[in-house]
C-alpha cells in the first residue's frame, strides 16, 4: 500500500499570536513534507477543522458563544468528529492517491465566509 501522512491543524479562536503561528506552521510543514517525500511515493496533507462539537466545546462554549459561532458558520452549526474523520479517511484512501500538499478545511464554509463575519457584533454578543 501507499504511505500517507495527515496532519491536523486546530482552528484558532483566540488572539494569541504564538499559538496561531504554530498552527500556521503545521500547514507550512506539511506542504514542505509533501514536496520532500513525493519522490518516495508518500503523500502528505493536513486537515483544518473549524468549530467541531466536542466535550471541550460543550464545556467552554455557553449558549451565547454557541449562538455566535453557529451564526458565523454558513452551514449554521458545529461540525462533528465523524465529519472530520471522514475527511481524514478520504485523504488516507486510494481515491486521494494524487492529492498531496493540500490543507483540507472542514469548517462548514466558515473560512470562505470570513469576510462576512462581524467580529464586533460577535464580541458584543459574547459580552452580554
């Protein structure tokens, strides 16, 4: 079988620059590895989940934050772990044998719609 490497980048929801830079570094590292390992037939990709319903988000996101996040995501909801796992399974499958150096964003179109995201409004909702 073919070798596959998948990295997962967690979406940053804070303004901590060092933390955000480290997550961006994961993507750059995976892309560099894709080039370096291609000659060996190894594909390397990353997956960047958006807001995902987990025990941690259930504990940390109260109703106000949950509403603001759901309002920002064009699909109107948190994703679930099975949806992220399905994206990873695709990248591990033979169907993705020519996919390498890619960051697969699994976020309900949040990143694509970032321009419509009203940060000030969301922050005001959180403070209420």
